[in-house]
């Protein structure tokens, strides 16, 4: 890593899986780890001190949303994300491209960048490889992402995938030239769908540009687990081993462990918080649908093996009641538990890698994932 | 107080104001104090350990709402409110009568009780003086309230007010006869609008029935502050001095101190949480409308004199942003701060009473209440 104040140390390996330590100016991060999603600079309903209490080490904020509200200039003036929000630890910001292509209307994408009408005021906005770096420098995140062109991994879209991958590389070069802050790490994004050849080429060419870390983009969009693992492994062949690797937007517990098995260090996903709000709770015994009538009188904790506040202080019956009533505390307690489950899962993965028992952990989580909790 | 495990000690007086200690089976409560409203057994969006952290000593739950969902039988089977929710300290439950008369449709009230169609399933329900005691005994609250007939204090409604007050007394007698749990305190409710003669009569007759404490009902419904204070003071003439006194459903900071000045010990109100959700924040300098554009770039805390998490960890600019975005954490942080302000206000009142400086505190709060915070 070239950015000032950053380093990545690999502490142990178990197969391709690795346990590491990513140093940033706002703290060190034990990897592999999960990054809770704080869209507007806040994880929905969960204050910063609670996140620290369940083992969160780094949060992810959405560049596009913060650019719209309250604005990156304002956040920059108030000390960046670390000064503006209650979270003083490391921040990663996405590039905004994914939000724009999924949320915005009247969107056009060309070599210059992405042009669209803001869903807020209908006015024309443009994101370019250069200005998304500028926005993220004002937000002051520890890790910024380049703008990429992301296509779903459709095996029939060979040429389009290759063109999107090549454009992402040209955008990566422009992003690298636009950087002004030496104290912010920037990650490139590998593209190429599930075409292993494209993934390796994309990774090699990105690595040649000399970024601080590398992400896998355009995955978790319908491809099989096997195809995804092959794509990730193919990319890793083209990446420098010590650089941090981030699998964007995935997924279920088994998807995370698939990534870890391939040597991924960082993950993010809205699944734990969103599923929590809908009453789907991850446990060591499988997924639990807390709104189910069978939990109405169940005074046991959501997950007896969990150490979070939800499980230590509350019963399944109480959560069932709160979520059925639409009481906000129910969603919060459920989201907090699910985040703790995800963070704890990667803590377990890290320990297993250090102890050489990662394969056994994977088998155990695989078995639980096909169960419904008792 | 006659119930087992209860006692009320008056520790200091300053004029009619008093600082006391109310002992219950689930903990002692320093009075005067404010009881956060936990409608469905949870203060909206605020977990129990956060409530304890801001000085909450006793919570109020709504009997009618819990009777409908998840049901008092279920809560009773799971250890009552203390076992079912995350709050192990004292609970007070209202009688449900106020909710029914304000929420239910096809409501009829006669000597037997209140009959109505449930807003949930349209089916006929009846609350009687006897069954609201039974429901609250199953909920297992430390303090239960009798069913009362509450009319707004319309000075032209002389005869109706007297009839409602007399009916409330007959219901109080039936409630007293229905009690089965020796370990639950029951409070009577004084009625009579702002007619001082009726208030004193209602208080004397309630006291003659020998309840554990007494509440002022039917106030905070449009009457002047002066008329309310006269009504409360008139009732206190008819009540035994050592028994706890509770002013139901009020109100703004100045209303609470008016009550304390008359010798009230317990308060509850939805104002701090509801106003918080709407971005109205109470501070030592007056009320602050956090959504106002002037706070968009204000990096000072909501209330520099406040010790809550919201004020210690976050800026006005961050709260302005979260509440404008509709981000749940914004409402929670605002409600938490307002509850801390209310709890802190009554802590300050208690200290002032002990030190003989209550009048000075009242003048100070009165002055701030007419200000808008800077």
C-alpha cells in the first residue's frame, strides 16, 4: 500500500484463506472482517458505540447519497466523516456508481462518466472518475473506491463485459491521476463477470496501475457460488498478494466464507440489517423467522450461542411481539443481532485460519445454513 | 402504602415541593421523577440499558395496548413485564381507560364499564374496574391504576364532571375489592376537572378507600396552568401526605415543575419522545428546532450542558442531517436526549428541594422556556 499511514500484514494462512491486519490512519482492522453499511453516515437505528460494542472495526458509507445529502463540501468542512458522524474509526466509501445505475432515472453512461437526473430534485448530475475521487477526498474516508462500470455476469454478454472491464481500467487510470490526498487509500475494482480470463486480465492491469487495494465488482448478481469463486480466484492470480482484497456487496454467511476461502479480506452487505428489519435472524443453528407464531411464547434467546445485547437481555417472544407491533426497537435489536452474527462469523473465520481449522468451520456453517433454527 | 414491599419516605421539603424515595419490589425510585412511556413494553427505539444509563428509574406501559398485543395472559406466563421485556426495574401500568376513550370506535360508557370495538379486529371488548385490575395483575406491574372516567375540565360541565367524579369513586371501590395480589400497589385517580371543591372531595373519598398512591386525572387537557395548580393543590388537601402522588400525562418542563411545586412525585408524558421524533429538542437554553437550516453546519452539541450520548458524541449538524434524511438513528438520538433532559430536570428539582433552592430553579426554567435556543 502506497498511501501514507497504511499497511497490510498477513499474519496467517490456511489454504488460500488469510488472517491479516490492515493499518489505517484511524485504527487497525483485523481481517477478514465485515463492514456494516452506514448509507447516510449512520447504520440504520444503531448508534456508533453499539457498533463498536459488537466488534465493528470499519463502516461503509455511500458516496452518492452523502453527495446529495448533506453534501460532501459540508461534511468536509465539519471534519470529514470522522468529525461529522459519531464513528471515529476507519471509513470506507463506495464510488456511487452502483447507486446511480440502480436508483437514478434518465441515466446515460459514456466514456466521460455517468450522467443522470437526481431523484431528489430532478437536476442533471454527472459522476466521473475524477469527481468521485474529489467527493471522497472531501468525505475524508480512509478507503475510497474508483468509479467502475458494472454489468451483471451474463455469460452471453462477452463483448459487453470485456468493454465494461476495459472502460473500468481507463477510469481507474484517470482516478489514479486525480488523487490529491496522500493520506487516503484508493481501491481499484476488478470487473469481467464470471469470465476467468477477463478477471485475471482486469486484475493484472489494475495492479499495474499501483492501487492500495483491490475489489471484486459485479458479483452477487445471480451467478452460481462456484462460478463466483472461480472468478474471485482468477482475479487473485493477477493481484499482488499483500494488498487488501474486498468482495463488494455479498452476501449470505456461506458467501462470505466462500470469499474468505479464496483469500478475500473485506466484505459488506445490507443483508444482515435489511433481513433483521424483516424479522429474519441468523443464528448458529440456521435462519430464524422471528415473526413465526411458534416464537410467540418462546422465552429463550434468539441465539443461545450469541453474546449480543439482543440475545443477552431479550427473548424470542419479546422480539416476536415488538416486530409484529412494528415497534422500532424490534428492528433495531434484530439488526444488531444479525450484524453481531456477521462480525462474529468473520472473527471465527480469523481464529480458524490462525489455528488451521478453516475447512472445518466452513463445513459447520454450510450445514447450519441449510437448517431452520429450532 | 399497604402493598407488600412498598414504602414512601419523604426526605426533604421546600414549600409544598418534596423530595422522596419510593420503595418497590423491583427497586427504589428517587422522587420527583419522570416515567418514560413504553407503550408496547418498549420505549420507541431505545433499549433498556440506554434508559438506565440516562437515569430512568421506572417505566410506564399501556395496559390496553398490551392487553390487545401480545395479551396479558402471555406476558403473565412469561414472568410479567419484568420477565417479558428487557426492563427489570419498576413498572407502572395505566388502566387503559384513556386509550380506549381516545382510540376506540363504537365506545359506550356506563356504570358497568367501557364497551368498545377493538381497532385491531373490530370485536367487542369491555373494560371494567374489576377486569383492568386483573389484566394489570397478570402484567405484574409494580403500580397499577384504577379505571376512571375522565372528562376534559370544561367549566360549563359542572354536573357531568361531578357525575364522572362520583362514578370514578364507585369504580375505585370496585377496583379495591377486586385486588388479589398483595405485592402490587394500586393508585386511585382523583377527578373533578378544575373545580377545587370537587377535587378535594374526590381526593378525600379516594383516600378513605385506602389506596397505595393517588393520581391526578383529567388535567393537561386545555386548562390554564394556574387552574391546574389550584386543582392539584386542592386534591392534595384531601390526600394523606406520605402517599405518592402522580400527575398523569403532563407535559412541558414548566408543567412538571408546576406539579413539583404543588407536591407531585411522579410524572409521565409522550412529549419528550414524540417531540424528539419531530426534531424538537429541549435544552437548558430553550427549545431547539433541529431541522432548521441554521443547524445544518453547526458542529456544537445539541445542549452543551447535557451529559447524554447524543450531546457527548454528536453535533447539531449530524442530527439535522439524520432527521432530514428520515434516518431512524436521528429520531432515536433526539428522543434519548429529550428523555435525558426530562429525567435531568427532575433530578435538578430534587437536588434543589434538598438544598432549599427550588424557587430559583423554577425561575430559571421558566425563563428558558420562553426562549429559543441559540
